[in-house]
C-alpha cells in the first residue's frame, strides 16, 4: 500500500472535525451566487472533499480540488472525478501563484482548506495566495493544525541513532504555529495582511477516538511524512518504533471503559472564516 492508498483509508480524523466546523460555519457563508466553482486546497485523496464539502454546495456549484502531491491528485481523480468535481496539482505555498494552471481557472468565490496549511512553513505567502485566488467578496474557511504530541514523537525519533539520518529536517514538518505564543493572533494578522476580514477565528484541543486500535495507528502513519523515506525493508520497524513512542508520549492514548478500550489521538487545531473586500 502506497502513501496515497493509506491516506485514502485513514481520513476519518479529518472528516470528523471538518464535519463539525462546516456545520458550525456554513450558515454564515454567502451563497447568493449559486453557480460557479469553489477551490479546495489540500484535498489529499479526495475523501473529505467528496464526503463533507461537495454535498453541502448548491447544485450548480462545482469543486476544483488541489493538492501538492501528484500521487494524491491521481488517487483522488481516479476515485472521485465527475461533472462537479475536478482535481489538479498545486503548491499553495508557491511564490509564483500567478504562473499556475489553477490561477488561470480562477478567481473563486470560495476557497476551502482543511488540514493542509500546517504543512506550509511560510504562512504569509500561503494565505496571500488564497486571498489572490478569491474573487472580490469571496470567502475562505481554513482548518489548521497547531500542535499535538505527535510532533514530540517526530522529534524523539529524529534524535535516535537508528532514524536520525532520515529525519534531519523534522522541524520543517512542524506546524508553523507550534512554537508561537498565540497562534490565533498570528493567523488573524496574516489574514488581515492579505486583505481579508476575519469573521471567525477559534482554537480547540480535540481528540480523534476509535475503538479500533489499528485505525488510530493507520491514521497516524498516514500523516507521518517520514514513512515514505524509510527503505522498504526497514519501514515496518520504523512504524513499530513510532507506535511505541506514540504510546510513551501520549500521541496515542488507551482508555479502558465499561464498553471496552477506546484509543485516542489528541491534537490542537484552529479554524477561521474570512472574507475578501
């Protein structure tokens, strides 16, 4: 199973929280224009786009879903392409957004991004690009991971003699907000600098929970950016070390309840709704 295959079967964490945020924010979005195309940035294997975003849209509105990974785009297109859902490759962190195919297909009345922007170290450029892709009066809804024990897990493994050679740049995969004092204030600043009016900006500590231990392990493995770097013959050992460290530092928690054991994966996240003048 390749990374895109694993991600496609392990997106429950994202879907749970996206569903919650969209239920909360959807009434505040302006849908007076019920035709056109909205943009979904960081679609991965397409499950969240197809299952959470597309069904909420007015019937005349379609989705252009983009991701930095060609493998993810190919996987998503193979599974979900249709009259109202197309997929393209795009790096939202590019300093040359005006030179991309997606730019030529815009502007867009809505830009959504769920669990993507925390991979982009230069938040100012990414959010400016989102603003540039929005039409006047357009709106954006963002969900961004800000931290969690999983990043301590990465750091511990990156400092181990066995795996350090494969993880020298582990800091580049930390959320840009992980070591800041006030992530919400930083995000608000970036949104305002990009010409966007902030309607909502909230943060939460949440947990993805499942009675299936392997489901939680698969989810953590799917979002582990280092798995694909490990030689195939060592990959299972790396995953086992990740799981051991995950239990050790609280990335995975197991709670025994009357109905059985519940496994959880805690993380911190913020979400925002902003509009372009």
